[in-house]
C-alpha cells in the first residue's frame, strides 16, 4: 500500500533492513529529558537513546511558569518554589531509575523571565543538573527534528504550540528547511488576549502571523505539535468515533479541523469540559489553542493536518544520534525492538524478510518497510492461546505506540498479523479498519499474512528449513517449490495453508512442487 512517492534509490543513505544481531546485541541505556516549558514541566525517561525510543516513564506538572510573572517580568517566589519542587522530584526519580544521562531543556518562559538565570542557578544548586535555555530558533529547529524523528520522510510546515510561544519550521524529507520562526502565540498569552474578546484576539493573532509565519512552500501539509493541539485531535477522534485512538500520525483534512477549532475557540470552560475525551488539564487553555490553530490554518490553507506526539524533546534526542542511526527507519526499528527479542527464533523474522522479497513486484519503499515490520512482528503472540492470537494481536497493533506510521498503515500491519495467525475479516475487523483500507489494500495485507503463516508452518519457524522453499504466486496457481524434499517433506498441514493462501489471492490452484538442487 503505497502511501507516498518516495522510492528506494542507489543514493538513498537510509537503512531499511531487518538486522537481528544488532537488535539483540544492543545494550540499552536509559535516557531522560526534563522539559521546563512555559505551561508544564515534564520528565520523560526513554528506554534507550535510539531511533525509535519507547518512554519508560512520563510525568508532567502544570506549573504555568509563563503565567507566574510579577510586574517586572520575573518569576514570583511561589512559582519558582513550585517549579523547583517538581524538578527535584524528577531528579530523584531519575536517580532511582539509574538514568545515566538526564538533560534539562528550558524554553520561552525561562528565556524571557528577568530572573530566568537565577531560576536556572537554583535548579543547579538543588539538583546538580545543568539547564540549557533554548533560543526561539533552537526551539523551532528541535520541534522540526521531532517530526523528522516521528515520521517517514515528512514534508510540510511544522507548528509547535507551547504555553508561551509558537514555533514554526519546515521539514523536507530528512532535514529541517531554512524558514523558521518563534512568535509569542502560546496558549497562555492567547488566553489573556481572549479576555478582551475573540474579535480583538483574532486581530492581534492575525497581525502577528502576517508578519512572522513562514509560507507553506513544500507539501500542503501542516504538522501540529503541542498538548493543546493534541487535545483537539483527541476531541475530534472521539466526536467522529475513530477506531484508532492514537493521536500521533492522525491525518485529517485541514478544513474539518479548522471548523472544529473555530467552534471551540468560542466556548466557555464549562462548554469545553463537556467535550468528548477532552483532557481535564487543557480545559482552561483549549479555546486559546483552538483559536491559534484556526487562524494558522486560515492563513496557510493546507490540504491536510497531521498531528505529532513527537516534538522538542524527541527532536533533541534525535539530534544526539549518530547520522547512521538517524537514517534508520523508525517503524522498522520499533517493530524489531518489540518483535525480535521475544520470538521463538529471533532470526526467523529476518529469514521471512528475505523469503518475501519478491512477493509484490514493483514494491515501493513505503510498502517494503511495512512488509519488513510485519516480518519482525510475526511471532509476537506465540505464547497466547491459539483462539485469541489473531484478534488480540490485531487490536494491540492498532493502538501500539509505533512511530513512522500512519493510521492506514497501522490498519495494514494489524490485518497482516491477524491473517498470519489465521484470523478472518469479521465484523469486528471491518468496523475498525474498513474505512482506512481499500479492498485491494485489505487483500494485500491478508495475502502477506497468509504467506507468513505458510512460512511458519512449513519451516516450524526455523530459518534453515525455510530456505528449502520458494513461493510462486502465478495466474493459475500458488506453488510452493520444495527443494530437496526428502530432507523436509511436506504435510497436509502445509498444503492446507497453501490452499488458504490461494483462496485469499483469488487463485484456484495450489501445488507443492518437489525440486532437487
């Protein structure tokens, strides 16, 4: 299922291969980031400093540094006390988790506060941690790097709304573009603007955007980052009964979200609290975040809006990686990390990748990474009862926090593993993914799943046995060519899986051919 126009070329430096030995030999080392934002302070401890990190611990506190300023523009004593209490807790948690590296990043509020330097010194004195205060340009750059980290070759304009500021940057495949901006349109200052009425707030926001927002000159796609905008995505998902609840990669027509944002921008906190799945902590600031998104989309006029859970913190992490690691595929890295170590034979996913290499002629780079991800995940449920393996794997993969994957690609991967475990396209499956996949994409996923099932059955999940077979899907029959059959004779169980594959492929014939090398 091609979801983009990127093709594998001889000059493409990225690595899209299953590498079992590298995954199994990796020595994980926890890595933590404390993000001292204008609205919240958050600690995220990742399992590793890698291309596809999984959070082991994630906690935030809405300290609202940007709202705790005195008449001179400095943090009040009470605000500093509250912030220090949170950061001391996070430092203690990190020590208890034996996190060898903990970076502290401060953004708009600390950058602008007249006593920001004093606050930073207090953090260092209380915890021993050094704080890096990011410039507006650095914020924009790291937010864009977060999108590069969380998606597969994204192209468009990134917007990251925080408590104090709004950052913009271009992303162009594997790099951040030249146009960036940091403007004072975070949730807290816009909330203050709304106190004077929405008409006045709109005029001020439009004037600021007119003078600072970069044009959309790449693809007509806007990537939205920030808790306020993710909250809007959650509301939209709930209102439309979208079966996949993962916000990251949620891709929708911009017009529909613009209409919702306009509506919410005019709501009172009481009305916001009645919205489906709205986070309680975002109720007071959601109208402000919605107003900014409405005005941004009105000016940019993108075709599509894509939400990203990856932003500044993940961009900072991504910037710490070696170039070779940056060019690894985020989806495949995550699939290998989850699927290979727990497999009965960890190397079998790699063997399946080779075995299915010629399955789909003209396979695009996007489709190839999905196929290899499926091969990596093909043994994730072997410990489960056989009656629930397919359905449970399907439901799990629909919501699993993979990155570098769209909602339709999630559906494809989930259906593939469902079919690998012999599951059927029943009403449950169709209700979850029926609107995300075309009939041909659904069939392609089922075919791949049945091929994986056949490979497991024929070889008992042993790579050395799998290499004794070659699969051919021809117009008149699906043929399994068994090399040196006396060493690995076929059984009725193998032939049954072959007939199943032929049926889903719409082919009448199924044959096992004996051949000798």
